[in-house]
C-alpha cells in the first residue's frame, strides 16, 4: 500500500506484484514516457484545472516512471499552493503527467491516463475527487 498526496488529499493506491508496462506520449510525440503500474482505478478531480482539461489521473511512485524523451520540450505550470508541477508539451500543449512530492518526501507522478493509448478507459473504475473544495 502506498500513500500519495495531491491537492492536499491522500490517495491509497494498491499495486500487486504483476505490474504492467504502459507507454504514453503527448499528441505530437515530442514527449514519451513509460510506466510500470497496474491501473485499475483512476481519479476524476473537479478542480478548475483538472475539470477544464478532462483529466483521469493515476498516481504512481517516481521510481515507476521513465521519461523516454522530451524533457527539453516540457513546460511547467503551477497554481494554487504550487505543490504540483503540471508539465505539458510546448509544441502540442498536451499534459501527459505532473510531478509532486508526497508527505514522506518521495516523488509522485500524476499520470493523465488519457495519454496511454493502449489503456481501455472502459475497464477503469473512476473515483470522483472534490478538488474544488481543497
């Protein structure tokens, strides 16, 4: 069991030992990444940022994330308490992931699962998060 903090909420995520490899990217392909995670549950936040972008988010430890290419093509945006680095492609504008530090000081990655093309969204459990009132 892992605890991750984002928008001042603690998410309890369960991962089994049979994690899958997923490949994600922005729309133009300048940003590409790989994650090792079993994604069954995602979060739909209603804060002003996530709602406007239609994010479905999965949170993973930084150790399960590899940026394959495009670090120089990322632009950072922070708002509100400025705890989360919202990173987007400076060519196409897609935000594939964001970075933050959890309460224990460990890097946490917020994956926009809509940027994982092989992941079937219909198979996921979507949990609403009231980010509007954090």
